[in-house]
């Protein structure tokens, strides 16, 4: 019923190393994955935990709010937990971010939330499409 550190203790601080790189510090060390999280898309990739944003928080390309259903006015659907587990892939070419988004979220939420500013904040994948490369946030779970 909770996310813990490598010793299995409940996480209480956003500065805990397990929060900042949960994939390596907990999943890899605990034997839940065989090798560090890597993807060929960008220049870096981690799995991390972030404190959940309040329900009234609108999803942005950088915060821990996720409009998972894409229906409401961009409000956080991951609000019922304490932590959000997300993959952060850094330095992704925008075209690759758009293709990844299309594969994971489908056409319904692709750039649906902020077409004018070229930001996708709906669904499980969030990124800023106004630059040639971007950081991509992917919702994995919350609790």
C-alpha cells in the first residue's frame, strides 16, 4: 500500500535518493528489474517518484499533475495518492516525443490540451513540442 526505499521503509521526503531515481535505487537494487531503465529516444532516462499535486492543479509539461482521461479542463486525475511514479526521458527530439505519445495515448489526447502553445498535457505522456528537443514525462502509477 505504499512506495518504499531500498530497505522497504515508507518514503517521507521528496529529497530521498529513492524518490529522485526510484528505478535504480529501489527497482534495480531490489531485483525487480534486471538493468537500469534506458530508452533509445533521448539522452537520459530515469524512473522517479514525485509528490502528488492537489486535485485542483492543472497538468503542465513539468509538474506532477496528470489529466489521464483528457476530459476535464486539464485537472489532475492522479490526485488520490501521495506519490506519482513517472518516467522522465530527457533530450527527446520532438518528432519522437509525438510518436511515443501517439503510441501510448492515441490520437484523442495528442496535443489536445494546448495546441496553440504546442504542449501536450493530456493523457499519460506530457511534453513541450515548441522546441526541437524536449523532456518527456510518462505517467506509470500513483498511490
